[in-house]
C-alpha cells in the first residue's frame, strides 16, 4: 500500500502546456515516481529555470521555485547544500540547461551535488517560438536557421560523462514505465542524476524523436538497459549488443553462431565510463537508442562532502560559539 | 637605549613601507601597526598593492606599499603624506614621491640603489633624490639593508633569495627602535605566523633583533619618536581588523544570533575575496561556503540557500555586481532575504582592480530591469563593516529583501581598531516565519499588513508547500498573474516594504560644527578623510558640519529636514556625483554642490580642506 498517490503531488494550477506536448507525459511520470518512492511532498523542492519545461514547478504540490534562465542548477545546488534533507529536483530544457545554463550544468555535475536533473530535450526553443537549440540536429531549419543550422549539436550524455557525471539515464516521454523507473533510480542515486527526457514539441519540432517514438518500430529502435541484464532488444527479443574491437555491434541471436551468452551484460555501476558513453551515444539507423539507467556510479556527493568536512572540523575545534571565535584573536586591553 | 638620542613627542605620525611586491611590505606594515595598537595608539592602515602578484623585480609596476597612521588622539585615516618613508628600492621611491611629507625622513636600502635598480626605475642620474627634487628638505637615512641582513644570517644555511626576503624584518627592527617599541610583540606575532616553519621563524627573529640593535649603533642625529597612548579610546578589549574580515564576521554574528546556518555563495574577485576566504575558515561555526563557477552562480546558490532557509550572502566587487544584477531582481521578486556585499573598486569594466572608488552606488540602487527596489547600506570604516554586515543581515531577514552593503577597497583592505562586541548586546533579529496557525490559510504572497513584509515558510515545513518564482504573482492568491492592476499593486507593495525599512534605521546625526553654514555630505568609506578635514579646520577656527550617510536606500527619515537647515551643501564622493544625483531626486529645492575625485585613490585631507575653505569664502 503506497503512502501517496500521484494526485498528492499535483497542484491546483491549470497545466498550460500545449495539448499533445511531451511535457504532459513527463510530469505524469514524475508524480508517479514520487508516489512510488513514497516521499512527503513537503520534503521536496522542485527548482527550474526558464522555458516551457521550467513551468513544471507550478503544477507540483511540493515546494517549488521557478527562477531565471539557465540558473536552475546553481539555485538547486544552493537549496541542496543549505538543506541536504530535502529531495531536490531540477527541471530544465535543452536551451536552459545546455545554452545559457551550460556552465552551471557542467559544474553541478562535476561537483556531484545530490540533485535530480530532468533535462527535457525537445531539440528546439519552444517558449520563444521555434529557434534552434544546442541540441537541434545539424541542418535543421528553424526560425533562426531558415537555411538549416550550421552548428554541431551537444549530446547531453557526452557532456554529462565529460563532466565526470555519476548518473545518466534516458527515457521517452510516452514510455511512462521507463520514465518512472529512471526517475526513481535518479532519486535514489547519491549525486547529480541526469535524466534526459526525450520530449516532443508538437508545435515547433513535431516528431524530433519520431524515428524512435513510433509505436510500430519502437522495440526495434530502442534498447531499455537494465543493470545485470543482457543487452537484448527488438520485437522478437533476438537482437543484442556485443563488442567488436573497440566498438559496439548489433548482432542477431541465432545467426552466425551468436548465442544469448555472447551478448554484453549491462553494468551501470562500472566506474570506467567508456562503455556507458558508447551506449549513450548509439544512434540510428545502425543502432538502437539506449534508454534506462546507462550509468549509476557510487561516489561521495558534494553536499555530503561539505557536511562531512564541517563535522570533522567541529569534532576537534575549540571554537564553538561567536565568543570562542573572538577569543582566537590577538587582542589587548585599553 | 643610548642617552645621546633625541626624543620627539608626536601626536600623529604616518609611516609608509614600500618595496617590491615580494619584499614583504604588507607583513612589515601589519606587524608594526599591531604593535603600536597594543601599546595604546590609535591606528589606521592602508595597503596599496599592485594587481600583479610578482611584477618584474625593481620595476614601477611591482611596487607594493603599506601605510599606517599612529596617533595619541583620534585617527580617522591612514594619512595623506608619510612622515617616515621606508623604501626598499628606487622604483618604490619614484612611485611614492608625492606621498612623502616635505620635511620627512626617508630610510632606504642603499644596497638596492645601484645603477641596475636606478635604471630599472627609469632614473637617468645616480642621485635619484636630487632628480626627484627631494634632497633639500628631506632627511635621508641610508641603511645597507641587504648586506646587513646577509651578514645577520651568515650562520644559517640559506640561499640568497631567502636571505633577501628577510630584509623587511631588519627594517621593522630598526623602526621599532626609532619608535621606542620593544620587539617582544613583533616576535610574538612572528611565532604565530611561522609556527610551521621553524627555520624561517628563527631567521626572521634574528634579523629583527639585529635591525633593532643596529638602531642603537647609528648616528645620534636620528630622533626617537614618542607617540603616546591615546586617551580617546573607550576602555575595552581591542584588536586590529580589516574591513573585509569585519564584514565576514558581521555575517557570522547574525547567523549566531538567529541560529540560521550562514551560507556564502561566491566567486573570487579583487578586492572582495578576503570575505570568502575568511568565511571558508569558519567550518567550526558551521559556515557553508561554496566557491562557485562564476559570479552568477555565487548569487544564485545563495538565493537557493535563502529559499531553503539559510542566512544567505554573496560577496563581490563592481564587475561581479553587474553579473549578479538579474539574480538580484529574482530575490526582489521572490522576496527572499539576501545580503550582497560589494567591495567597490575602480571601474568601469576591469578598471583598476586594486584601487578604491565609490562608483557602484547607482549600479547598486538602479542596476536592474523592472521596478526593483533594494535596500542599500554603506560602511564607513574598517571596523564598522562588522556592524553594517550585521545590520544588512537583520534588515534582509526582517524585511524579506535583498540588501546591498557597499564597502570599498580602501576600508575593505585597510584596518582599524575594533572593540570586541558581545553577541548578547547586538540588536535582536526577529524573522517573519510563518506560524502554526497560518497553516492552510496563507499564500506565498501573504504579507503583514503593518510593514508589508511577506511571511517566510521554509521547504520541509508541513502544510506550507508553495511555489515561488520570478513571474509576477497575484497579490491575494499567490498564483502567477499578468493582470495589469495586480502588477501595479505588487510593484507598490514591494516598494512600500523597502521604504518601511526607514522605521528601523537610525536618524542622521550631524557631526562637526552643527551651527555651520556649510554642510558637507559624504557616504561610505570617505568618512575618515572628511571628518579629519573638518576637525582640522575647526582648529583653525572654521565651522563646517558633516552629514555622513551609512543608510542610503531608504534614507534616514530626517534627511530632508537636516539638509534644508544649511545654506550651502557640498556632496563629496569618489565618483562623478552619483550620491548627489540620488539626493537631487529625493530632496527638492536644494542646490547641491559637488566635490568629486575618480583617481582610484582616497581623498586627501588637504584637498578636502582646500575645497571646504573655498566654499566658506564664497
């Protein structure tokens, strides 16, 4: 019996995202995940920057703070370090997180602050009505790239792992079960958990993830990775991933002498990030897109380290009060 | 002590130590100041150093100086000109030539006045004193500082560099002799400083003693200066404190008083970094510091910490304040308590990072988008940075608003005597937390009708979950709103709340001759120079009044009333007239005159006296 239901995390505000926007699915998954974790809504702080996705805190019946463009990671860092008892979520989009907020993003990941980042990646600027973002595919025509972008996009997984990230997961907006699962895993992970939510912008970039999202092909085009399980996917559950030299390769079980035992077993806890990065960067049409928890490595979180150091010093210091502090000065009587 | 010596009693003496930035002038100056303070002198100090850590040796760009003013009566400034100038090389002489009193004494390291060093400093003859037209009035005392130090250390197995580094201690020993000061206190300070480096400690102590003894052996024509104990100091326990340290400790005191955890989000920037460093030391008192990736993260982590219920602060200097402006607007809109300490330096842009100015006032008051009122305070002495950092915290917490505290490089780096405070005697801080009865009844925007301050619910409290943010909110419901009339109402509410801070701040008190016809107006770190000029004029029979502001927005309630009492009003500030501009918008019908200087240097007492005399004669 769950203590809470998804409804307990819904605020009374009318949700103003466009009908058909991928964010609807994502927030539903978040509320469901929170209910499944069983955390008191009063102990949750949901922090966001600016953009469509950043409106999310208003729709949550938790503590929330809708801040300024790009700064969500820094504000969330402040919240978590100031009060480590809170469960802190940062809601951000590809523009907010990777353009204006890129610096704060890489540094919060580097520090490993115990926050859960939901990066809603729709590969477009929605709230400003259709300009290209740092994840827009090269060549894509938008209002500010009428002849196609000439920029190389960021790949959030690469940036996360490059920033020494300890957790990276991915889910598709319409795949509620995987979304809920990765959000629960993100919440449980100690440190910065980056969850890339592939969301659809029905108005300005409809079908950005269409290759993957179509129900008909989804099982052949994505692989949901699970720790300790073989990397098998496909409608027939007969495709697998193996290492071929330094690269991954898709194989068909039962063909060319390949058996189930030849397929790689997923280990998201491995400190070496090489395979995680290879998995996270797989692209169609030759490879399936990796979903689920790709990397989840145990390391001390920043907030934990901060308070451990304080505790260590406080154990040995004679300075317990302001008066004690004054007593450390070179003073003289006049 | 040799009885051949002359004793000269002085009420005030200014000493300037100057040399290469690696010569240890800051340490020498600090030690001598502290020794003098312990012996009962009033002190005011001013370190003047280049932004280059180690500019090429012997060049003009690498000169680092430290000035201290000792007095047996009130000392307000580090002094305009030095009576005694201790100079380690020709470059230091050249850079400081304007700051030496006409009949002053120059003690110089003759070893460093060789052809090579003279050339590096751009002298064209072998007599730099003549070249600078100093020879006639100034008493020169050549000392072979480098070779005497080397001689003193010959029993140690030190390399040349280490030996050369100790010559500042030889100079300190000599100065201690010249001021009839025992070197015991200096040895004590050295013991603390070099606790972990016994060799260095031994060497420095040896050189110090030899420097002192050298004084006894030199020519009897040198006088011993006697600066007596000050009788103006209130009895109590004192230390010497810099403005930056005092500001950091003011925040700590507010945190201890309220029981709120202190959080500082910061990014290193000259001349404000000391505050971050000072607070990073205070893990013992549970202070949390985050050295961020940039200035914006400095303030936004602090805003996050404030949202989460800490006493949150950030510190910076001009360019950093510019980067923080958008976030300050968020704190205004979200009505969260936040202390922003801005240690002003010379601008615009990177400007002259180590030099002092008061050029950020209008930025602090107005440098944001939208109608965005904040409280602005300014500390005026190194020691009262403590008080104003405490008051900034009190106002931020009691009024749920960002408060900008302006200090500057001059008072931030300078030191003065500080009478140790008692936590119990500091003003109470009462925080508008939500109460249990409010559960379920209030919104994020609910305010106290009396002072217009909103109530504070901290995440984690049951029954008060709310959403805050930078979007305009409905006055009653707290939900986001774009209703035109509601926006007007919210703008007015936020402004009224800041205006109401005038209920808390003390009234303006006029110093100097209250019945004068000329009122001088100053604010922030210029107080010492202005009051010194006014006191000096008083001795000459001239009457000048001073209204010095520490509370700038809102202004003290009696501001208009006081200003209107005077026939002539001159606003003195280290910018092109920013406070004068502000006052013109607040006080109608007064023709404010201005005295401005933007040279990256403090006022001199002399120039202020000349300015005031001019207005008195008009």
